[in-house]
C-alpha cells in the first residue's frame, strides 16, 4: 500500500454502538411510558383567588385626634364644652355593681380598658376640670395629640418597645437622609376605651405551583 494513500475507515467501535443502542432503547421506553401515562398526570390546579384589597391597605385601624388635626378635619365632635360646663367636673354615675353608666350622648363608647373592670373612671385619663386635656396617672396634663405619653404612664414596658420600634408600626424611610419616619400613635391601632386589639384577617398562604399527581386507575380507562 502506498504510504500516502488514506487508510480505510474501520467504522465506529463496537462499544460506541452498544452505548448508542442502549440510549436509543432507553429514550424509546421513556417515550412509551409518558405516552401510556404510567406515572399519572398532574391534577388541574385550583384557580388562584384574588387577594382581598383590604390586605394590601396600609392604613391603620383608626384615625387619631392628631391625624384629624393634621388633616384639618371638622373637630366639633371633640368640643366637650358644647354640652359640659367649663371648670366643673362632669358627674359620673355607676350601677349597683360599680359599672360606669355611659350617658346616652356617649352611647358609642364601650368601656373595656383592662380585664379587671376597675379602670372605668373617665378621670383616670381625662382631666376633670379641663376636658380638653388628658392627664397621666402622675398628674401631668397632656394635649390630645400627645396621647402616647398618657398610655406610657401606665404601660411603661410597652411604651419603651414602641419608642424603640419593636411595638406598633413605623413608616417612612430607614435612610433618614431620604426622608423622615412616622411612628403611629397608640390610638391609631387601639381604641383607648377598649384597647384590646382585634387583629386582622391574615393574607392567604402561598399557592403551590404543582398540584398532586393523579395515578391512572382501571375506572379511568388510562
């Protein structure tokens, strides 16, 4: 043979043919398994319900007096001296069980501050002779828009948590160079006369991306 002539092609090695043949048989088997639905098929997913817009609302449960002042709302309902006499403490009346009798004019107020039932005296928080002021348990007079100080005079640990941001809600900017923060008042979430927080309906959990597999049965004909 001429040393410069091309050598004859010996063809693919026998081992390569065996591997390729095995892969071909495997793919054919997989295709048949999928075609015959041997492993079952995914059940149709339930429709994903729309999220209630209330769950996305960032508004607080209540609007505080300070909010109303800032919004320049009508504050005539807070003018106690439309009905009460100035410089004279209103008379409080109680039933035979020492439960405060709410006057008809204040029938929307439900007294429930504390489970023990002893905090049913209006003047524990309101100034007796100046109804436009609040008063702390140590006798300090406060404006209505400074009510957290009043709450803190009894609820010291919770007030400390509120100041530190661990209790309540803070909105605004973490980076103070971008803007200020706003710490919500206690009464933005708690009704001062019945402060137990009712909570909110939780948002739905995450929707699964894959449903359960349904195995074929004799009745299904698959």
